[in-house]
């Protein structure tokens, strides 16, 4: 059973205030911060995949905190080239820990959100369990993935469709292995995982509740 969504403002000590939303089951076994795709290409926390995967995670027993990066929706600020957005991830993770201190925490993201969440882990040495949905590998399409050697050891899962437009299975597989993570490939899916959102959610649930 899902409880009513809670709309909140994340107000870090420095940096813009962010529009955010908690979706929770009646009894959560964990919490996940879920980062949305590229703000410069229409990405928001309410993108269809974000909504559908969140629904699946909640049904699987996870509380989910989504937020809009700076300059998106009702969040303050403006696009900062992928740099300030790393601070937005930090603010969201801190808020999730404050709101749900008794729950084990995970970090997930789709596309740009997957890259930016991983960049935060590289910058801070954070070892929160991580789930990356289709992070672009080809840098002409997105910000660069962090160097695997800059990442602290952590449980990391990457999910990719074998028809993804911005990464091949070999490219992301090599990166995942170098980052000490694993790769799950969904045959027939592209970057948007149409009609496969439930499977994406199921993989993340299994990963975060392991």
C-alpha cells in the first residue's frame, strides 16, 4: 500500500532550493534518491520512466525521493553545466538521510541523472549502493562518466537496453567492470525502456534490498 505523496523543498545551506517529492509505501524497507535525465533536453522528475519506475519501487517496498535539478520545474537556480548539479545530488542525499534515518539508503539515476549521481560518489568517496539506468558513455551526448579509479568500492548495478542510442553493451560493460559493478542488459530495449519499466524497477529492488 502506498501512502500519499509528500511534496517538499530541499533547502541546502548553500545552493538553490530544490523542488522534490517523496513517494512511500506504508512500510518501507529502504529509501532511494532517484535522479532525473538531462535538464537541457527536457528531463524532469516527472518524466514517464521516472514516474513508472518510482511506482514499481514503492510497490516493492522502497521509499523514493525524486527532485528537480536546479532550474527545472519549481527548483531555484539555473543550469550549471553539470557541475552545480552534483551539489544538487548531495543536497538530496542529505535530505533523504535526514527524513528517513532508520532506512538503508540507495542512489539511482537515469541517463544524465545516473552520470551525475556517480560523479557525486567520485567527488566524495561515497559508497552508497548505486543503480544507474542507461548512463550515456559517448561524451558528445552527455557529461563524462567519472574515472572508475575515482570511485570508492560500492555495490553498483548498471542497466542498459541492447538498442540504447548512447552506449553499447560492450562500452558500458567495460565501464561497469572497471567500476566494480555489474551490468544487466534488457534485450530489445533502447534508452527509454518503453514497456520495460517494471523490469527496470524489479532489478533495482533486487539490488537495493539485497
